[in-house]
């Protein structure tokens, strides 16, 4: 693409005049005008190209502009752009079949939504109607989306400003050995004590009041917190004991991100409901959904499900999901994510950590990794305070700016950077990106006590 700074300026001006951006003080942001993208890269109008180590919002699992998916969207648009959710439509049914085939257990019915938050909203609604109970339990260090139920069960600061009527959301601590709340020294202790803490919380809330426990299989935005052995199986067992619906939120972790179709596959657990979005079609057209167990689906066999969306199972979105899932299967994209994580990203990040006093912990799997940045490796004090803004966040802002100067688009959240490239990324691209990351970490090292 030929640089065109004047066109970039025009996009910037129109954006500033008329687009109201998410999660932002509108006067304090400078959105980068983007001209295009392909594969693992996107570029601006000034001739700068960025290797996308954030997969946008951790959703472009097959990279930008995958030719088979672009072609499928074009064909579907020519054939049938839209059709109301009450009709049986070929691509809607085929996409549901392809998802159901990949979900664990008997989660064989799909309710389609436009994205992740709506999937969470509907999963919570199904659990409450199925059990007749009012409350939902979720962890601190979680993000489940920004609609009413989804933001109330979210366990991080984006909830705070929305906490106006949060009845029914109960939070507890999930396992996180590096910053253990349970004085644990091993993964086994962390797992056992986190399960005991969950069970105690259920006892004090009243087991008969709890409709669901919802967990991100691998909490994503909260820091790629891979659960310790036995934890998810233990939650499954506790839910069964108290008749609680177990929901796994795989909006970020699903469709290849962890090197499996669903992250639940790594842990041998079958929840009652799975929420998904993002990677199901890499976000080429908005799409999400809930995969529903036979038992919960049966609740709504004779009784109407009181929920729906004009665009539920949108043909253009479902057509793109069919093409995405087929392309991922044909091209071994999930296997690529698994092997590149295990053989390239993981080992390289551990080497980088050894060189940098700012890297406290490396954790992850597949193309789903986090570096926990610290001021002091001994005390594990985070490089910036929890939810820091402005001057307090300067060390992370300097690190991110250094990445961008080097042509790398990083994912940054609080004191962490996540390495979350597309599942299609090549070894050469990983090495190119990690070389930039390695150098940029110098900016973080400068703020350590080392
Ligand atoms: N659940 C999880 C685990 C997520 O990571 C996200 C978004 O990042 C959501 C739900 C919300 O999805 P959406 O932004 O598509 O509504």
C-alpha cells in the first residue's frame, strides 16, 4: 500500500468529529487511522506497518483478510445478506453444527448472538431460568462483557462505574499462584485452597440461591491465568453437588487461542454452557453464541425461551463462521497455535524473562501468553499500581510506545503485556515480534529497583 498521509489526516478529523469511542475520555485519546491489514500485520496511512501481537482485541485468530473467509462473505452477501432468526437457514444451521461438533460433551444446541457480552447475558438468563435461582458467582480478575448482567459479573475495574444495581453478582477469588490469596506455595495447594474458598463462599451465600458459577476457562484480559491441575474439575464437582449450572466463558480462550478448539479440552471438563464469540469467525462479522447442554436445552422444549435478537444467527456472520472454522481445520491453524506456543513462544519468553528484571512471571499456552511486569522480582510489586492511569501508568505507556516505534502492536493491560498474536502466525513473525518486545522491555527495566 502506498502511504497517503493526507487521507490519514482526513480519517483522523472525521473520527474526532463524529465517533464516540469505547471506555475512553473522548478528549484524551488519539485513535490511529488504519488503512488496512493482511495476515499478522496492519498498517497506517503514513507508511508504518505493525505486527499485531494483540490480534486486535484478541479476536483475529486467523489473521486479517483471510482470503477464504473474505470470499465466503462476498458469496454470502450475493446470495442472502439477512434473514430473520425464526427461519431455518443453511449457513446458520451449518455453523451451529460445526461449533457443536467441537464443543465437549452434549453441548449440541447453539443460541446465536452478535458478540461475547450478549452470549454471557443469555447464558446467565438460561441458568437462572433453568434453576429458578437468582445469583451468579464469578471471580475477581475476570471480564465477561459490558451489557448489564455481563458487566456486573465482571471482576475488574470496568465494572466499578457500572455497579448500579449489581444484585445477584457474587465474586470470589480464583486460583493465581504467583499472587496467591491462599498462602499457597504449590499449584496443588493453590488449587485445593481456591476450591475450599469457593465452597465456603457458596455455603455463606446459600447454595439454593446460586444459579451459576461462570469462569473464563483461562482468564484472558485478567492476565492469562492458566488454572492449576484439578481446579476446573473441582468446580465441576462442586457445581454438581449443589445443582449449580457451570458456565465456561470461552469468548477469548476458544477457537484455537490456547492451541485447542476450546480451552476446556485441555482440562477434561464439560460445563453446562459455553459462551463464545471472537475467534468463531475472527470478528470479520459480529458473532457470538451459547453452546447449550441437552439438559438445559430440554428446559426450553415445551416452555418458550424468553430471549431473542433481530440478528441472531445472521447469515453473513454465520457464513463467515462456516468458512473460518473450515479454513482453521483445513489449514491446521489450531495445531499451529499449539506447536508455536510450546516450541517457540514459550521458550523464547522464558529466555527474555531471564534477561529482564522487569519480567516477574511468564505464563500461558498456545498463542495466549502474559508477561507479569514487576518493580521488584523479590516482592513481586507490580510495575504499575492496579488500574493505574496517567503518570502512575508511565512505565507501561513507555513500554508500549517503544513496541510501536519498533513496528510491534502490543497488548497492554495494567502491569502486563500479553503475547496474543493470530493462531496463524509464523515462526519468523514470532521471532521478529519478540525481538522488538525484548528491546522495548528495557523501558520497563528502567523502572525496576534492580
Ligand atoms: N467474555 C470474555 C472472556 C471476553 O474476553 C470478552 C471480551 O473481551 C467478552 C466476554 C465480551 O465480548 P464482546 O466484547 O464481544 O461483547
